[in-house]
């Protein structure tokens, strides 16, 4: 269920039920589950909402939505990473194949360049797929942003090492690392990512190493399982939601915050390089609930 269709579901819910009876709250719980909040969490939210409505004598669609906003808001976490200009920052971009990871690296490179980062370099550390290297080079040419790449099949950590050294020799900047995401070979992927993690941690300035997980907002609970795998393997600092439009599942950011305390840094809303924006938790939740 999309953020927009969840809001439509709420609207139908209020038009269908004139009384705040058990049927209303049962249907609300079903809508929250379909919005990817999970069964247990949805039930907890509905139970707490019932208590608050009774205690505060709340009535009316907007007032109830506002109370639901207050209940969900603590779980929607946001963050903002801006690298300093005179030191080496390394942001490792993680995610399974097919979520738009390489394209997101390019969009982030464009965003940080436009925000005044003096040097942005993209590192092609998905050396398992020659197509990923070629794709990143294509984006680099289109954006006039340097790409550091080694040959197909080479050591991904060595690419990170080279990219960080290149930025350091230029006086500082940001390295955005594209990584492999083949979860069907989880053990190999974990070892590879852990090696990249060691190199990135060593090369980045103190406090300037970040790990961002790309999640496809349309995949719902499956995205959360991916978050769990990567979080256990390497640790995640923040999420980037891709494909966040009328077909996306609205509740992913809420559940990721609740289950893993993971903030969202950016959302991708389209195919263009400019279709990447900083995540705004309040606006996200207001859109999710269609709250005026």
C-alpha cells in the first residue's frame, strides 16, 4: 500500500464509520498493517489511540489523525550528513541489487556537489558486476564527477583505498562508495563488506565515516528484512528511500525507526539526478496520514 493510498484508506475509513466503535479500530489496524507497520506494532498503536481518544475525549477526523501523528512521530527519525571541506569523508552506500543503489550514488554525488562540497568522488566498489562499473562511469561523465574504478573482479576494498587516497591528496572531500548487494551469497558479501568497512574506517577522518542503506520504498516488509541483514553485517547509520512516489509503501520509515532506530537521510522520488531530497520527518508523516 502506498503513502497516498494509505491516506485514501483512512479517508474511506472515516466516511464508512460514523462511530468510533470496535469495527472502526479493527479496520484502522488492518490499514496500518497494509501500510507496512507490522501486525504487532499496528495493534499497539490502535490500542494506545483508543485510550487517548477516550481519555482526551477526542473526536473528528483531523483531531484523530493528529493524535495518530503524535503517536507515530517518535518513531520517524531523520538525520542530515554534511561533510567538512578540509578532511576525508567516506560514505559507503549499501543495498541489494535492484534497489537503485548505483543511481542513488550518482544522485547523492550531484546533491553534495550542488551543496558546495569542493570535491566529490564516486568509487566503483561493486567490482563483481562489470555493468555496475560501467554505469557509474556513465553517471560520472554525465555529472562531470570523478569515478575511481579498478578492473572487473578486483578487490573492492582496494578501490575504496584508492579513492580515499585520491581525495586526501587533494586536501579533502567526499568519497561515495558503490558496493555489491548479492544477498544470495550472504557469507561472501558480509566478508567483502567488512573488509570495505575496515578500510573506510581507517581512511575517513574521525567521525566522517557513514554507512547509508538504500531501500526500495515499494517493497515494504522485505525492505526491513534487508535492513536487518546489513545492520547485522556492518552496522547502518541511515537509510535512503528510493522510488518514493505514489506507488511506494509509506510505513517503511516508521518501522525502520521503531525496530532498528534507523533514521532516514534522503528520499529519491524520480529518475533524474535532482530527484533526491533531504528527508523531512514531519512532512513525511503528514503525507502518510493526509493530515492538514
